[in-house]
């Protein structure tokens, strides 16, 4: 059987913005007569995705607030006559988590307090990872080799904070690119069932073990997306090549309309649209029938993906598995050929 395979990819910018509420603005303290503890608040600059088990789900501020990890904070204090910039002389990978008793409160320990002079510059990332170190405003990040173990990395920064800015409010952005997939049958035939076995993104069309995506990278938490030059300088020292495979929790491929999966992978931004590095999607699937036929036919198809995967963008690989029916034709019915002569038979 000849099978057709079509692959499309759509890039979708996640542009949902979360603005500060009036309650948050009104919580700023105007009491300058006492030492006030430094507190934090967090928002998502774009719709976020986090991994829970082997699946992804959209993160809201409430999800981040309720997570077990929370976010990590680095803070550098500068006196009134200096500007030290970002660093960690006051907060050094401080875990900050949501208060279970108050959905609008974030907690950490031990508390730090505002000075009446000088300012603090803050960096933050999520999810918090114990042992993370800051070097020149940068932290290292490793991409898990199993899709189900991957995390959506967020980062934020804010400069020149004083007591009048309390709580320190972070707007988190996505540091990675998110990739998902959708699949459909190329024909509307209720007698045919297509079962996905594996979907692999690799550096070869025929060998799914060949890597393509970065394994590690260094992110600069001080970068500001409002500055064009910062977009390209966000990630440095990106190394390694690894493939990624979805192998479970596939949606049923029973429809000629696209069915989306909510199982995502997260990758360091990488350009496969130019240069020598290539990316392929390899799909292994089984065709079976609902009319009592026992044969189940496995197939493997592949196609290149030409795409520049950008930070903060969500992408969907649209897979259409086409089916070409087995047809029959009759060329000719051959004529009779004369056989050997049968001897005459005579009766008297």
C-alpha cells in the first residue's frame, strides 16, 4: 500500500497579557516610619505552560501561586551613591512560594527588610531549582531528555526598587519555545483506524536516535524584551544535540479534522531554517480495520521541518496521515491456447 504523508507547522504567538489589578496597586505602603519587609508578587507576561507528569497545561497566576516549586530570586542592594546593578548580595537564589492561606500573597524565609536609602535590583526565574548559581546575571539550564520531565522556564527582572515599590512585582516571560502537535486522517473512512506509536523530532529522516535540539544553554536573566538587541542575546553557550519522542497518550486518529494533543515539549530557541542543522519529524503508526480484518500494518514516514523556533512562541506541528486505497484493475483476459491433440476415439 502506498501511503501519503503531509506535514504542516503553524507558529502561534502567545499574546495573552496579565495586567496589574487595582488591589495590587493599592497594596503599596505609604508608611515611611517603620522598616517594612520586602515582599513579592508575580505575573505572567504571556500565557505559560508547565509540565505535570507527562502532560502540559496552561499556567495562570493561580497555578504558579499553587506550585510546589515557586520561583527563585536574586537581589542586589546598592547604596544611594552607587549602582552595582544585578547581583546576589542580598537575595541569593531565594525560593518564593505562594501562601496557601492567601491567594494574593507570596512568602519566603528568612525575611529581608527595606532600607530608607539606596535601591535593589532583582532577577527572578521559575520554577525554583535548589543550587542554582548566578554568574554575571546568568544561570545555566539543562533540557530534560524525556518530554514528560521537561519544565517551562520563566524569567523576569526589575530595577531600582525601593520601599515605595513594595511588593516587588515580576512580570514573567517564557525563555523557551513550546512545541505541540495535532493529527488527522487524510480520508474520511470509518472502517480505518490509525494508531500512533511514536512521533520523534530528530536530526535525521531515517534514524530517530540522531539529535537535533540543544541539551544545555545559559540564559541572561537581565535581558529586557523591549530592547531588540536583548532578544538575540538572551541565550548563549547552547550545546549538545538530542532528539525528542512522544510515545504515549496519543489522541485517537479517527477524524479527518485535526485533533490537538495537550502534550508539549519545551526547547531552547533554535533556528532550523538556515545553516547545516536539520530537523525532521518521524511518525510511526499502525493501520487497522474495523470489518474483521486481522492484519495490522505498521508504517513509518518522515518530513523535514524548516522553522526558526523563537523564545516565547508556541508551535503546532500539523500531521495529516493520508491513505491511498488499494485498487484493482484487469489488464486482459488471455485467450485459450491449443493443447496437444487428443487421438481420435472410434467405436464400432
